[in-house]
């Protein structure tokens, strides 16, 4: 009887340890295949044309590793263990990383709209809203006032037309000088005085201690609504542009096919490299995609020298498709026009 109670206690302790271990957060993220989402329900161009097929963005699932998911990912070919410092800056908080991902998404939407409307010869106008605060440096004066996600609209009563002008204005100040910042947080406008201080790493440079980018918005005719609340990062930009363009133009570029893809989009239409493309190929295949657009990026010589085995996104996608034995066609693209040329020559699905 006594030995039975001891075994029960040992078993209960072991179960408790296993449960507690699951909550241990390791300094790694796990990347795994995500999903392929049809874009037509997420993007609505007012009065836009319908499509017979589907254009889909693809995602990568990412979660903080615990001891169990770490071991499991090491055993799985298309799950990857990534050190936390390779995902986000070591000085970046969880909130700042989230804000940065949202900014990348907003910027990709802006670029996608601009590319699609330019190609469709439709009017649009870009507007500068202010300075978007990406992060705030610990120990610097701004940390007492500003937060990631704030938008600075004026400094000392002056409105600027770019973050470069703002930085030029602040650069003329010295440590100890005060500036009055007007900023917007959660749709409320506030004003605060912030004194400049020298940076720890750059003693000869003074500032308030923020990472910043230009905050822009875009107006179009017809209007575009995009529901991207649960999506972050820049890698859907290229597929956004295709979907917007398809709704703007009478000819349906899908021609009844299910088409997935990925890639950043620049305002000049260039399609940029992204991470985790092998996992996105798997997600697209699971969703029944017939065609997958992959960035055919150019590897810079310095990156090739540092990593001789590095492959282009297209090469990575081809390898993943072969590995899983899919019939999905992998199509290389360097520009938005490359994709349109391919789709224009695509035979309609019977």
C-alpha cells in the first residue's frame, strides 16, 4: 500500500514537471507552414470586377519555442528553429516587434495599391501623415513620453514633410536642449517637452532616442478596403497588388485557376525576397493551389560570399515543391509585370 502511494506521488510529480516544462520559453522561435488565404474576401475595390479563380497570400506560423516544440521542430524537415535575435532586434520589446510588423504590413499595402493603380491607369494620391515611432531606446528621454506606434505630427509647432526633415531639425540641437513634440496615440493628440541627450554608443550625437519611419496613407478612386488585422509583415505585398489590379480591370487574370504566391512589393513593381518560402509552398499546396509565384531574387555578392550555399527564393520554392511531390507549378517573378505576362498567357481553366 505504501509503495503504491509512493508510485502515485512520483507519477504526479513527473506529470507536474512535464506540464511546467511546457511553459518554459526558450530563446528561439519555431517556424512552420501556415495557411493560404483567399484575398478576394479581404480586399474590396469599390465597384470592382469579380474573379472566377482565386488569388491567395501564404503565411508562416511562428511561435516561441518550449523544450518540446524545440525537439519536435528539430525532427521535422520543414519546421525551423530560429534564434530570437535573428527574428527581432535584441533591444526590441514584444510590443515594439508587433508594432514593427504592423508597420511593414501597412507599408506593403500602400506599395501594393500604388503599383496596382499605376498599372491599371487609375488615380491615387499619397499623403504624408507624420513620423511613425517604431521603437524607443531605454534610458533615453523619449522613453518617458513616447511609445512604439505613436505618430509625431509636429516639433516645436513645425510640421514636416518627411522624417529626414525631422532628423535634420533635431540634428541642429545639442544635448540638454528641449523640443516640444506633438504626437497622436490611439486617435488622441498630445504634446510634451522632451530634452535631448547623448547616445551611449555615439557620445558626439544627441537625440531623443527613437527609431522612426515615414507614416503614409493613400487615397484612391475607386476606394480600396483591406482587412489585414490578423496579418503582419511585408511578404503579402505582391499578392495584394495582383488582387487589387484584378478587381480594377475587366479581364480576369485568374482565368479560373487557384494562384498563390509571396514576395514584398516595391513602388517600382520589383518583387523582393522573403523568409520561410518552403513553408509557404507547403501551405499553398495544402490549399489546392495550382500555381505559386516565387521571387526570383538576385543574391548580392557579399551575401553569396558569406553564405556560398544560399539559394534564391525561386530555387528554395522549387526544392520544397519537389520534396513534397506536388504538381503545383512554381513560377519565378522579379517584377509585377513578370506575373502579369505569365497570367496573360495562361490558358483559361475549363
